C-alpha cells in the first residue's frame, strides 16, 4: 500500500500541471438525493486528481451551490429544470480519464438513455455506482452491445444491489457467497466488479479476483459511505501510472484503512465526512513519510 500511495501522490515533477494527474467527472444527483454526488466529488478531490468535474441535474444545481467544493468544475448535462440528465454532450465525455455515474440519480428512462449514451461514446474508465447499477439492471444488454466504446467498466454494488444485478433472491452479508455469480457476470459482460460488504472482493473482467485485507469497519455501515468510496476510486482511476486492478483494489484498501483508524480513535458508529477526509489525508501523509 505504501508503494502504491507514493506512486499516486508523490512521484510528481516540479514542472507538472493539472493535466498530468488525471481528469475525473461525477455525474449524479436528483431532488431526492442531491448530496450523494457532492460527497463523491469531495473524495475524488482527495485522490489527488488534477481536475474534478461535477454534473448535477439542473433542478438541484442552484440550490446546491453552497455545498459544492469550489475546486470542482460544473459540467452541464441537463437543462430546463430537469431532474434527470437529458442532454449528455458526448463531445465533452472523452476529455475525462474517469467518469463516475449513478450516485443519487433517478431510476427513469431519461437516465437510462444517458447511461447508454455514455457507454456507447465514452472510451476510458467508467464507474457505475448506486442507482446507476439499478438502472443498468433494466437493460444489461448495454454492456455487451456492439456500440459499446467504454474500455473499462467498474460496477460497485453492495450486497442488495448485487442481488438485483445477478438476479438472485437470497441475501448474505458475506461476499464470498456471491463470488461464483460475480465471476460469471464479469466474464459474460466484460466488466470489473467491486463487491462490497464488511469486506470487499474485486473481480476483473477476466474473472480473476482479489479479496480485501482489512477487517470489517462498522462505522462505514452508513448510507453515504458508498458515495465517498466511489468518488475516491473514480479519482484514482483517472491516473494512468498504475495497473487498473491495483488502482481499484488499493483505493478500496486505503479508504477502509482510514475509516478503521477513525473508528479505533473514536469507537462510535457516527460517520462524519470531514472526519473521514481528515483521516484519509493523515493516512496518506504518514505512508509518504514511512511512519
């Protein structure tokens, strides 16, 4: 993990500029869940990406301005007070090395069409999370249609989302109980999967899998933690200096280790965004200094 962190954060030349460290875009939100993509964008910034864009529906953008980190760039993909993404500009997609789609979006036809447009036009690293996964279950053919352009697709389901994705009706908190289904799904649809519970399993599109090394972190049993994790991973995926599987696996490990350190110090079930951001930064800086 230390070597990974040093490669991501600290091997930077003095003449570097923001374009050297990746561009990430978060597309999400709705009137019901306006905060989810904003949380994701905050943690994408912590990845160290050089450029973080955020697209919220037109219906919620103005009311959310005070919550959006001033380091984020506004990308317009909806109009006319729409609560879904009705005007995806494909000319803008491929300027981003990584895109996160789905946090807080409405599960409706407009957003399903938006997801289809992204998959059929965007070339690089697409992460689909939260409501985006539920949208995807409405038309899994999007993943293996002949028009698909996206090179790497990462799905980040928690257990209940995985059950819908794999079309099973039994629920277990243990990701291993779904491993065979996840491997088959990843191979069939040529996607990567981060299967999340009290530990994670990362499955590549070739069917290889890697189990997390951290212990369970109860403080992350919180509705917003998945948005934070997805934002951080999508930010790390904007870099091109590390192998894809390593980026996903170690981003997940770093995030959970920071949360574990936070819970060791406070020992409660309260998850506060600012505290977790602080502990994530502390972990990164301590590993930089080999502490």
